C-alpha cells in the first residue's frame, strides 16, 4: 500500500459542559471523523486520504477543528454540513475552504482575536465561582 496523499486529523477532545475553552466532541461519538471516513470512502479516496480522530489539537476556542496534512491547513467551526465542501474543494480540488480556515495568527497562540471573545461569551453564560480558575 502506498502512503496517504493527505491526512485529516479531527479533534476529538471532550471537556465538561460549560468549560471556558469549549469542546470539539462533546458527545464523545467521533461523529465528524466518522463522517469524513464515510464520505472519503464514497468518493473512492480510501487508501489515499486518511481521516483520524486525534486528541486535543489545542485550538479549542475554534472547535470543532481539524487539520489537513501535509498541507498544514487548519479549519475551525467545522460541522457535518461542511464535510462535503472540504472534501470536494480541498481534498479533491486542492483549494482550501477559506470561510472555515483558521488564520495563521490564531494557531498556537494565546493572543488570538477569537479566544477572548469566545471565553468572554462562555464566561457570561457560565460564570466561575470566586477562587475557581478555568483549566
């Protein structure tokens, strides 16, 4: 078997409901990853493109998220409705889906413009008790 042309890592991290950083797979069902596998197989891409469930990709505030290698393209806010578009445009056509793409300035940084907003939104919905810190 030849090597995979592309590899899709889908974050499968779970956190308790209301966690300030969010959660990519709150139901722990790997539904997004399983849907990618199903759609890739239907397109005849099994053996050429692999979709794996990963541990935390540390982009929680953008979740659900995934990364496509070797391209190094990160996607955030991905839903089941986006899977066909990602496969058709990026995986088959070589054109990343820009509306879902995470900006390089948001990857692996504590200062991403999205983190304070999402954390502030979640904090207002689930305030911490005095002395409690988010983990």
